[in-house]
C-alpha cells in the first residue's frame, strides 16, 4: 500500500513537539520511546503497521484540546485513537504523526432515564454503556462484534453498526450530541437533547467522518427500553440462493426481526468445530431473532416459520429455553475467532441490495475459483451487509496480494450491484483508493470540501478515507 | 422569473449560470412562511416520479418533486410506509400546495413517530443534489447500511435548501403496522403528562406516539403492530402506568390514524387564528417552558408531541409574535430552538428572529460550509427561528 513520505520537517522537530505536549499534559502522558510506541503501530487491521512519532494519552477534553492546539501550531498530523479496534486501519499511524488516544477517558457523566439518554466520555467501551443502564431497564442499541473492547469515540467516528441495526439503526441514529475538539483546539458542543437545532446537522456529518473533522471527547447517546425478551430460530438450507430468497421474503412479509444472520457451509463447519454449537450439516444457515413478550415472539416466529417453509428448509431449530437460544448464537458470535483457526483472513464489509443476495453470492463463488482462494460468508443478511472472509497464508509469498485483489473485485461487484464499499467498518486506509469506484471526482470533491472547513491544513487522520491522488494538493498545504 | 427544470441536467445548467438570489420550491405547501419575493424561483414539481421501489429490500428512490401523497399510496399498496410520518403543514399555513419528498427531506420534516422510528434524516439513505454553482453530487446510495465516505445525506437533510438543490432522495421504508390503538389518559396536568409519557416511552411496549393536548385534557399514547400484539401491549402499558389512572383504550384504527394525522399536521390550530411557534427542547423541560409562557400573560394554546420534545404553540392573534417571551421561556427551560411557523405578513415583517448559531465556532463552521456549497450565496432561507444555549 502506498503511503506518503513522512514530512522531514516534523521528524526533525520531534524533541520539541514531545516536550511541548508533555508540558501541556497534567494527568495524561506522552510516549515517544520507539519500544513503547510499537503498541500503537496498528489497529485491528493488522496487514500494515507504522510506528508514530509519539503517542499522547489524554485524560480530559481540555488535554485533548491542548494537544491539538500544539499540533496545529507546529503543523503536526494527528491520528485519533479510541480502543484501536478498527478493521479498516482507521487508526493506522503515519511516521510523522502524533497518535492522540482517548481510552483513559471512560467516565459515565450522566444517566437521564426521563429523557432516555446517557452522556459518556469517548473512551468508554460500547458494552459497558449497556451494562451501566441495564439496572434501569435500558440498553444502547449499536452492538459491533468488538463491543467488549471498542470505544464510543471510535463508534462515533466510524458510525458503527452491529447485528441488531436492522431494527434499531446504527450509531448515527442513536447519537444525540457530542463534545468535539477541532484541530485548532477549540471545544464545541454539537447537538443536544432538543431534537432540532435550527442550524445545519453538523452531528450528522461528524458521525462517521473517521476522525477527519475533529476529535469527539464526550457523547450523549439515545438509550432504549430493553425488550421483554428475545428468541432466535435457526433455519438450514440446501443452497445459499434459497436462504437469500427466504431473507427477502421475511423482510417483505411485515415482520421486522431484530437480526437476520447468514452463514455459509465453510463458516458453519469452522464455527461448529470451534464452539460446539451443534449446527446442522447444510449449505447455508440463517439465525433470525425476534423480540417482545413470549406470546409476541411465538406469533412472530410462527409467521417467519410459515414463510421459511415455502423455501424448503432442511433444518428448523426452535429455541425452547434461554440456554438453547445462547447455543444458537454461540457459533455465530465466535465466527471471526473460529475462522482465524483456518488461517489468515481478510474480512470484507461490502453492502448490496437484499434483492441481489443470491446473485452476488454466486458471483463471489465464481471469483474464488478464478483466484484459487477460499471465501467464507458470514453476514447481516437483513440489511445486505456482507462480510466475505478471504482465507490466505501470510507466510506464502504473494498470497496476501492475491487475497487483496480478490477483495477488491468483490467490493467492485458490490458497488456494481447497487451497493457500497463499506457498511460498518469504514473506509480507513484499507478502501481509501477504491473510493473512485463508488464516487466520481465531483462526489469526492464535495466530501473533501467539508474537511477543508473543519481542518484546513488537512492534519487530522492523514491518508485515510480519500484516495491519495485526489487529496494530493490539499495534503501538501501543511 | 420562475424556472421549472424537467431534469437534474436542467437544474445544473440553470445554477451554473445563475448569480441572483433564488428560492427553491417543492410543492409550495409552506408558501406562507416566505418573507420576501426573490428575483428567481426554482420550482421542482416537474422533477417528479419514483425511480426505484424494491419492497423486498425496503428501499424507495424518488425524484425530489414527487408528491408525498403519491409515494404514500405506492407504499401502501405493498403494505409499507415512510416510518417518520411526514407532516403536512399546508392546512396550518392555509396553502393549496402539496408536500414533496424533496421539500420534506430539505426540512427534515418528521411526525409523531420520530420518538420510535427517528426523523426523516434517519430514513434517508442517499441523495443527489446540485450545489450553488451547478455541480451535481451524489452521496449515500440505495442500501440501508453505508459508511462509505462523509455523510452528506445528513448534512443536506434539514438544510432548507441552503447548501444545494436536492434532485433525488433514497429512503429506507418499513412494513406498515397491521393495526394501532391509543391509550388515552384524561385530566393530566402538563407536569404529570410529561412524566407519564416518559414512563411510557421508557417501557418495553413499543410506544410509537406520545402527545399531550391540554385543551382537550387528553394525553395520548399510541401502540402499533400485529393485532394480538397491540392488544396485549396496550393492556400492559396501562398496568405499568398505574391502576388508578383515568384512561380509555381506543382500538379503532381509523380513529387512531386520524388523531395522529391531526397531531402531525397541527390540525388543532388550523381554524384558530394566531401566530404559531414550533419549539424543540429537552422533553422534561417542556412544562417549565410552557408555564413560563403562560406567566407572561399570553393567551396560549399548546400541543405537546414527541413526549414533550416538541411543543406547538398558538400565541393568539395579537399584533406581535411574542418573540421576547419565547426567548425568555426557552432560557428558563435550559435552552432549545423555536421557529415562527405561522404569522401574518405584518407580524413577520416586524419580527427579527433569524437563526444565528449560539456558538461562535459553530457559526464559523456553518458559514464555511455554506460558502463551499453556495459560494455566490444564491440560496435564500425564509426561516424565522432562533436557538438559545442548551444545557444538555
């Protein structure tokens, strides 16, 4: 992957930069020793790594502002970092950058059940938000697979989704306000508990901006009443096409499940061996989950079952207890870990219209033959968000490159089918140069114009989101 | 001069040449809010038609000038709907126009179901627009999950045509609930009503509407879904709110639909003259705001929607819009946003509230964005609204 040459003027001033930041931090710390910065040289997108100039770990909004002000004045690029769980290299450093981490800012600031919201610091982990409000009968809906580790600040930056967003939406639909620090170190409150502000929807453009516009240090999140109960059903099919058609039929019927998860044979076998979930021996499998009271769940599952039967399932497994429900989810939740045992893999994140599911899966299969690589499919089927896992051998010369080429072809296929490059992992560095596939020059120019306003020197999260060639002139300003 | 483009290309061509102030019109349903006559008008009603509808993928794409009524009818044929319950203010404003999908998106106009299904912008998944110098831009797409690049869809939603002219909008649609029922509570004070609505919206029974109508002494909670489910949930809801509560269940879906249509469209104020404000604030602060307005001795009629998060207020036909009182009351309530929606042209002319962001940095960012998308400043906004600092 192409990366710009580090700015020699920044590298030469390392000692002064570090000293200035150290002086500005009271409780936070700065790491600049090469041995210690190694821990920050990549995120969960491990294919590439680069040690940063230094890492600043802030403990307050004021400290984030102080570090940004210094970096702005000294023209130093800044890479914001939450928990470092990005799958697209959203927190990949450059050699001339300061990584600014907010993981030490993990306080809950306010729980307001009357107005159904919670205000937290950006370093708070996703799952611990739901844990904190559970005693009041509420939960926070976006639930990315990494929810045990990933931070709310990162969720806001990437507009994270999860298994349950078919019903509840993604981060942008559950975000009420943020405290944002601009690159110049100014602290701004965006959004609020009043639904309408009168101005532009800046919250909407900040959410999902991948750290291009500012650093979020606090967020007010919408919380939802916990449903009375939830229960999954497992359906096995002889072909992926039959499973895909069943998904579209369920969605069209008027039942709105909270989740519809799809797994193909390779993933079913791998997860079953790994977790002992007891999955059936079928080509494709769906886990469909509905929510409500017991009677409502029975009613909805009855409807789903009637629809499914028209698509001739080979297996129907209905849960009769919380233990059986957990067992149905066991393998799915372990899917990414289980696939790791089969070898190295690249996890894609393309989205297609649900109606194209069967056709795109067939074309992906054809591509795997062309590239002589194995691809496992596990994804959120209800919203067409595919996660093809391309298996390769990192120790074999050329294997990664071949896998990346296949990945690119699959993503091009998603865009051609009417979909997009990324549904929840973000563009990051991974899909930066593929943005030309989905957007023309004017489309990209309009997005870059927004960044110009927030970050005129283009210092925030460099080399991400926008193709290097398209952003060349702007990046050379600094 | 009135331009009526037939295509996105026409819009682009016209804007590339134009340097005059310009008002963009969809269905002209909000014509009464216009303040001054601009030089040019860009009327989008000829840019009409549904370009893609896939019921199985819950996706609908339509050109900006398509009437909401046309879309609603098409969706109903497949048992689906726009979940954000688009309001129609034509009656309130005495206009003969009909809301379009582009106007609705530009205003982020959202009805009572916002408390459950989000605002119009939450259903918007893609747009095409033309900026102030004629550049055609697309953002988002036709799939419901998409984080590819910066989200200009949200930025354009609710920007009231000040950043660009929407030419096409893609929506996530949802299955229309089989039936609905209201739990109607009688005689709640404003304070009590807000508490009851908060409790109902915080319950797991899927309340999809929570409004309080003081003039009718009614607090209304809506539950929607499959018939069996609605019956069981509304009974549970009643139990949670307390056995002694004075209430009744209305399970006639037509009556329920009519009442919420009236709340969405502010039908209560249609035949009552007077200036009308739309106030958005923290739900629990709404009674403080209204109390403060009443103390300023203004003859007042009020409708609370969104569990208190939206207050519609008729301040009567006196010869001012009570702007000062509204500002004071908002400050007392801890902040929010108020828009003068209906007023006589005299009152409008003598009223100055035009939106200024409270925060200087925010003001600079907004000005910077407008300059990028509309460098010649051709798009005009007629809104008369202001915000006061929120304590949220």
